[in-house]
C-alpha cells in the first residue's frame, strides 16, 4: 500500500527506516504521551519486525511511515490498529518528528488514511485515544471532525501511574472528504 498526498508519500515501514524512526521516537520529552519510546536502535528493529505483514489484519497494528515528497525525508509515522473482526473499526495513532510539528503533516496524512479506511476497507468507525493533557492531539482529532465520546478517569496504567484516557471517534456516515 502506497498513498500519495500533496506533500507526502505514505508507505509501510521498512527495516531501512529504523535510524530515522529512532531519531524522533527516542525523544522522551516530545513523545511523553507515546506508549513506546525506544531506548536503542535494536528496539526499533524489533518494533518494525513485529509490524503486521499485511494491511487490514484483525487484531493487529500496521505501521506506515510519512515521507516528505520534497526531499524524501522520513518525518513521522501512523499506526493503525485493526480491532476485532466483528467491530469493523480501527484505532489510529500518529507521531511526527518535532522538527516538523505545526506544518499540517499529521492532518494531511490522517485525512487521506481515514478516507481510504472508510471507502476502500469499509470501516464503520475510527477512534483515537489520547491523554487529556495532549492538547495538540485533541485539536488534531477535532479538526478532523472526531467527536469526544468518553473521558475515562485513571483507566490506563501508563509509565508507572494511573492516567486518564479520552476517546474520540468518527463514524463513516459523518466523514466528509
């Protein structure tokens, strides 16, 4: 699967992406809301090797990378969690290299991925799970017309403590390309 947007080439992650991914994913401060912050390049290789081998496999995560078409630089990634087969829904997660924050790359990539998931894969619901303090991600989801569905208090054990989780979602019939 390869997706092209105005400024991005989006493709499945490859082992050759490991150094670029490590560069932006190892930054614990920028990625404080991420569940995975690698401590070594070997952790990135393991992460890539565990990526689902095919798109749209039930109960799997599929990782895509975002390349800036202007210079072919890897600037981020999007994870797609294909949930149980009966639910016909997915969860999305996005990480952008901090040197590219504020340029609209996350929105551009997610908008195209969401369209494909609804149109080509007949998904009925797409969710995003965020820490309520992660204002940038909340604004991103809201800009894509996701609706806040729930705020679960102290529901996730994350980095050694119980934290809140806010769930946003959009339904296929709410999506406007």
